[in-house]
C-alpha cells in the first residue's frame, strides 16, 4: 500500500516540475482511491508518530530538568505535537518558558513566547497570543528570531481579519497583516523556503497568479513529497488554482496535500475538509461525507477551537445532506422491499401453482404410462393368444379333415354301428377341452411366469394353492387368470370353462374369503400381477 502511494505522489510531483503549465491530472477515481486507502491505513501512520513521541518522552524522563538537553527535548516534543495535538504542544512550550525564566535565558524565553503565540493564534486564542507577543521586545531580539516575530504578527492579524464580524476592523487587520508580511520578506534570506512561500502569497494577493505558480514550482522542486512542506506547498497551489477557476486542478492538489497530511499523521490540516466541501458542491455527497467525517475526527484530535469552528459549518451541511440522501435511499429501499415482497409472494404463488400443475401432470403421466403399459401388455396378450388361436385353428382343421376321411371310410365300408358308437362317445370332446386348457395355461404362464407365486402371496399362508404334479393351472387359478386378462364377467368365464355361472361365482367368492387382504381390493391386486 505504501509503495502505491509513493508511486502516486512521485508521478504527481514529476508532473508538477513542468513549470506552471497545468499538468494532466489522473482521473478522479485514481487519486480518490489513493486517498481512501490512506484514510483506511491512518492508524499505521499515527503509530509511527506515537513511537517517536514515546521515544522522546522516555529521554525526557531520564533528563535533568535543569539541563540544556531538557529545553531541547521539550522543543522536539513541541515539534512533534505542533501539527498533531495542540494543547500538548502548548504544554511543552510552557515547560520551556518556565525553564528559560528560571535560567534567565532571554533569547530562549523570547523564542518560546513567539512559538507559543503563533500556535495560540492558529488555535483561535487571539488574546493569549497578543499577551505573549507584548512580552517580546523586538529591538532586543536576535536577527534569527525577527522573521519568526514578524510571521507571528502577520499570522495573528490575518486570523483576526478572517474571523472578525466588523468590516472596518477586518480591513485594518488585513492591512496590518500585509505590513508585517512585507517586514517578514525583508528579514528573510532570499534562499530560504519561507521567503519563497511569502513571496508566492504576496504575488497571489496582487493577482499575479502566473508569477505565484512559478514560485510554487520552485518550492515544490525543492521539497520531498513525504514532508509537511510538501503538504503546505500543494495546499497553496490548490488556492492558486481556485483563483484561476480551475476546479479539477484545485481538487487534485488538495488531495495531494491531504494525502501527505494523513501519511504524516498531521491532524491540523485544511486540505481534506476543503476537498470535502468541493465534492459536496459537485454532488458527490457520499465521498464528501466520508472525508468530512474523517477530517472532523482529526480536528477533534488536534483539539483547537478555531479548527472546530472552521469545519463545523460544512460538516453540519454535509451531514444533513447525507442524512437526507440516506433517508431517500432508505425510502427507495423500503419501496423496493415492498415490491420484492409482493413479487416474492407472486413468485411463491406461481411456484405453488406450477408445482400443482406439475403434480397433476405427473399423475397424468403416471396414468398414461400405466395405460401405455397396460396397452402394451394387452397387445402382447393379443399377439400371444392370436398366435395360439391360429395354430389351434389350423390343428382343428387338420383334425376335422382326418375325422371326415375316417367317417367317409366307415360309411363306405358299411361300418355304421362302429361309427355311431364313436359319435356317441365324449372322449374326443374331453381330449379337445384338455388340449384347449393346456394351450391356455401354457400361453398365460408364458405371459405371467410368476402368476402362481404372486397369486399365493395374496392368500393366507394356510390357504395357498398347491398344484398337482403335471398341472399348470387349476380351475381357481384359471378363473383368476381370465380375470387378469380382462375377462371379469362370470358368464363369459363360465362359458369358457364349461361351468355354470353360479359355480364360477362360488369359486370367486371362496378364493376371496381366503385372501390376506381386503376382499374389495383382491381382484384389483390380481390385475397388478406382472
């Protein structure tokens, strides 16, 4: 992640070095993604600063309060806290001021007073800052502290002009700030970075924006992208593009400045909440809300009254707009939820209807399969019995022809008595009937080879039918075999088996009484035998 951010900043800085001509900035999703990633990892950057602070705190704990190193370490603690936690920075400056007063070190005291006054003016403590500056005698200041002294007054009057409600005082404060700025420029070395910063701001105030951009190019060329100076220079550049009316460049450099602030764990910054305001004005409410909430949490951590006042207004506005947007989204979600519920209900009803139709279709298909199976079985039965019938008819025709020739021979030979004796006998009829039933039994058992065993399963164990040796079917089995073939009319069965209808009825009733299942279901179960 850090490598990505360094590459991103490196490319940005490379583009900046092309003098003051506008650079081709990355698309919105590119730099916002880098900024979002940095916000997600800001705890890691805070941990780095906290580690430095803890190391200094341990050194202080081991240092004599009267030693010179004590003053130096307090000053380093102030530098760590200056852009991190305002009241902690003031605390360490106050410790140094007491040290300087105890040691009657006027230069150290003046330096600390100027630093404290500058920090107080940035935090909105204008009266306290003025009181500290009144204690400093400028004529007695060493040359190295004069720029800091002028900068402190410039900053104080600029802040007063920015936040006063009195128009007359505002002009006066801004005029005093400009005068101190001129004195500051004269006191600074032209080679210093601070000199270039003030020169840029003066050019911008005089609407010499191209000149200001060139100075900013120089500033950016002389700083690394991982320093507070870079964050400040990119923020100043965004202000120049605001004056030029270039909204995209302004947002881009605000993002670079905010990105650097976050990576350096700087909580005293204006870049991110200014960027949030611009995004809000463009209608990017969600991203603006995310940035302003993070900026607000950082501002609270910095704990400076003026910074809270600066962000409170835009925070409130973005927050209300975001809440309204969320409410509209919730309304839409509720509408979609109702719509989805109704559609789900309709879908469930459709599924139930389809299920029922499929069930009916399945039942119909099952019935159709059974009907097809029965039809196939019927066709098979018909084919089997037609074949047997044709064979039997052919045999009977041959037998009748032989009988005809025998009768003709007997008559021609005058053997009438013997012929009458043959005609009066039932042997031929009984033989033919036996052959008919044997053919029927053979054909039936060819179609239903397990009929006897499965039929016996429908009877009580002690009532099951045992066939004699050589029997294929007996009369009882033959009756129900005909029923299995679809002939359930007792008169037709009686005609085929040469019994009376009453006898057939008694057989059927007798077998049903032996069943191990319901009498009413017995014949239906016989029909199911395969």
